[in-house]
């Protein structure tokens, strides 16, 4: 799903939440949750859209309707040991659409 499609789904009320997933190396990816399924944001050419930070995600989403928005950090320990990541070990923190520094 690209940014225009995400915006259309959000306006139609079909997006349950947005999750900004923090990956190793300071890379973030955005997923939209709709009806129990996760859809990653792509760049419009079929490749995953990478974000640089929470603030970059806020800039990309500035025209989007307000939705529940979370930052998710997965457990690096599980990845290093070769075990599957479990939902209980991920850290999911609600974040706001707007920076505390913006007016």
C-alpha cells in the first residue's frame, strides 16, 4: 500500500492503527493495521518505504486523519539468538501524530 492508498483508507475509516516499527540500523517502517491484518507502506514502486525517525514519520503523515499511532521496538535478543520474535517481547508505545515542539 502506498501513501495515497493509506490516506484514502484512513479517510474512509478502514485503518485501525498505524505502527512505526523500529528496525536495526536506525530504520523505521510503517504498517497499517486493518481488520486484523498488517499492511506495510511501500514507496509506490513495490519496495518498502523506509523512514529515518519518528519525526520523519510525523512529517509523512501530517495530512493523515488522526489515528492510534504506536512505536514498536522488537526484541533484538531474540533475533541475535535465532529464535522467533514473540509479540509479548516487543515494546509497543503510543506516540502522538505531532511533535511536542510543534505549535
